[in-house]
C-alpha cells in the first residue's frame, strides 16, 4: 500500500476550536438523551420530538467527527464545507427548540407526582440541552464566513438564512395541519401555496449546495438563487397581507380569540402562529436578498 504523503489521521478535527466544539456537542448530546432515557422520561409528540433532536444531532455529529478525523469525508460526493455549515445551523435551531420545549412541558418545581429523583433528572437534562445549543451556536459562530474570506456558500449569512427559512416554514406547516382551517378560502390556500413553493425551492438550493452539484447546472446558479429570493420576498409579501385579512378581519374571521376555543385545539391560535412566522420569514427573505448581493458561490469547498 502506497502512502499518500500525509498523516492518516487529522488531529485538528478534535484539537481545533471547531473540533472542540463538536466534541462538546457529542458529550452534551449523549448526556442529555441518556438522562432523559434513564430516569427523566418523556411522553407525547413533543417529548418524542426532543428525543429525536438529541439523538439525531448526536449521530450526525459523531459521523462528522469520524469523517474529518479519518479523512473519509474526501471520499464522499458532498461539498463537505457546505454540509457541515448547513448541519450546524440546523442543529442549532433544533437544539434550541428542544431546549425550550422539554423544560416547558416536563420540568416542575415540586416533586409531586413524579418524585424528586425524576424531577432532578429532568432539570439536569434541561441544563445539558441548553449547553448543547450553546455548543452548536459556537460552531456556527466559528465557521461563519468572514468579510473577504473565500468560503462555502452555506457558511455565508445568505446560506445560513436558507436553513432558518426552511425551519420557520416547517413551523408554519405544523400550525397549518393543526386545524388552521386554511381550506376555507381560496386566498388562504394561495398562502399555503406560497409557503410550500418557497420551502421546496429553498430546500433544493440547500441540496444542490451541499451535494456540490451547482457547477453542473446549465443555468447560472448564483443568479438564479438571487432571482428566486427576490420572487420569494414578493410572494411572502402577498401572504403577509392576505393571511391576516382572511383570518382576523371580522368579515372573514375573528379579530379576537373566541372564548369557547379549547386550549391546544383552537384554529385561531394556529392562524396567529402562522401570521407571526409569515412575517418572520418575510424578514428573513429580505435579509437574504440584501446579503446575496455581497457573496460569491464556491461549490467545491
């Protein structure tokens, strides 16, 4: 077997600031779901979501560390820089969501009726869940594109915003399926079409960047992404006007929350969540459009 002339193992993968952050991610993630699985416990869809977040992020982080430590990432048909930047941003969003949801639904001050031992385990799990979020946010901070630096697209502000846009869209979809009554009017169905179209195209942009296939396209990918972002701003502006009108105007909906609405099963609540995150995503697309004027794509990093 011939030597390639370089070391077989990349020690910088675990000794650099980014490598240390990933080791902390692995440690905090494993500790969090171990505490929950051992004694803390979880239930219902939100508990299952939290466990999925911690185990999924742990598995992908271990995969990234192993690939970088052994140089195996060079054998993968991925744009590694885009992949790790995209995952770090996604893990940051997922981990902060779980860090909020788990203590909100499972942590209590008193011991009754779960017992003091279970309560302590849940508090400890919540603390490590918060530390896990900090570790992923630290990686995003360390790997983000610096001014004048040639880097992967997903490490730029515009690339990171793509992940946030898709995540916010998932929140909107979750509220839509929770009895939002979006099928009541054609106008609100148009809004759903806007959310779906922008989500799909954003995911496609991320997928092409992560796989490093942008150079193989027959059209200029960079310009197309900017044009799409401009179109997404216009589409979200229409939804930001239409959705509140047809949900909260007295002619079509209810300006105030109906008094007889059950908590957790009220269409008005879902409609309010959708309206809020519509404006959030509109702002994200506007920021994306502004930052996209200052970047250049590098697909092979």
